[in-house]
C-alpha cells in the first residue's frame, strides 16, 4: 500500500508555478529521494505535504486519508515528521532537551505544562527523558546529551534534529537536504543513520543535493525541474536518463 499518495499537486506563487501537476506515491518502508536543480520546487513540495503552506490544486493522501486540507500539527499528529533545509534546533538548550521538545509534541501533558513543571507532569517528564536518551543512542551521540546544542558539530546537530524528528514516533520522515553543510565523513555517517532509521520501519522522503548520498541510499528517485516531474525511477536508471543528466547536472554541478 502507498503510505503517501500525491496526485496532480500544484502550487503557484503569483504567476510562478513552483510545483506543477506532480503525482507520485511512496510505498511503505522505502527511501524515496526528490532531486532537481535549485528552484525546482523541492522545498515547496515538502511544505505542501507537511501542510505548512496551502496547495493550489491536487490531492495528498497519507495512510489512505486525505490530508490536503489539514493543518500542519494535525498532519504531524497522524505520524509525519520533518527536518528543515537549515538546521532548526534550539542552540541554548542541551542536545537532550532538544530531543525532549520533540517528545512533548505528542505527550499528554504537553509542552507548556512541562515547562511550567506542573506536578502531574513529573512522571511523564522522567519517561520522556529516558526516551530522549534512547533516541540520542539511536543516532549514536549519547555522549552529547548534556552539551549545549550550539557547541556541537554540524553532523551532531543534524543527528539531534533526526532524533527530535523521530521522537514523535513518525511512520513517515521528510528530510530536506540533510547533508547540507556536512563534510564527507559526516555525510557517510548520515547515510548510515538514515538507512538505520529505514530499517526500523520508518518510511523516508528525502530532498538532497549530494548525489552520492542519494544514489547510495534511495530505493527510488523523483526528479523535478521547474516545478514539473521530469523522471521517476530507480537510481541506476536515473543515472542513465539523458534528460536528467542534461537538466540536473547541467546547472547544478557545483551545488
Ligand atoms: N514563499 C514563496 N514566495 C514566492 N516564491 C517562492 C516562495 N517559495 C518558493 N518560491 C519560488 O518557488 C520556486 C521553487 O522554490 P523551492 O521550492 O524553494 O525550490 P528548491 O527547494 O527545489 O530549491 C523558486 O522559484 C522559488 O523562488
Ligand atoms: Mg530547497
């Protein structure tokens, strides 16, 4: 069954068609990558799927349910998490606290109650702390738990972000350029982490510029160009696709 099914999705900004009549689906358990030159519409596509911006036309179904009219927090509650192109962690908080924020988005007492330290939240707070540490172990940086997030390397900050996105227990994880700003060693680590997350049963939709990362870990690739879907195939065939080579590598070699 398709976990995510996008049909004829469009979004324009004024006269500009940022996303134009795009359809594809994402089968449970796979890693699908969305690639394309700068301005192709990748981030806009993510924002549409997550409900961060309204669509102009089309439908989006998640776990069989129409979500195109839902608000972003409602979509998140159904089991969809995302990370952002620019790392969005709280720099003054510790790595552990950053992950705990992700847990609170789903906890009963909620984030505000936890911040106010209401008595009924104490037990839940302990449980969240334990779970958050487990997640830091999963992304292989448990030693950073008490470090201020701003003091961590880029690679570690990405890992914190991943752990926080996983804290809500998503069935679908959307990653917007997770390798941006990482060196080759950190990128290799990230590839391993993403594959590990997939093996835990989380389906992944990935926007990424780093072609070796995309080719290494993706099961399927969608190529966008000027808001349109140019191709959709397995990595080996995308690499051979003339139109893709011309459009994508033509003006994006230095990205
Ligand atoms: N909020 C916005 N207002 C106006 N134009 C936008 C907005 N967001 C994106 N765009 C435009 O839509 C196109 C696609 O952008 P984007 O989705 O960010 O591409 P990508 O992530 O593939 O680089 C670009 O031409 C961009 O300038
Ligand atoms: Mg983008």
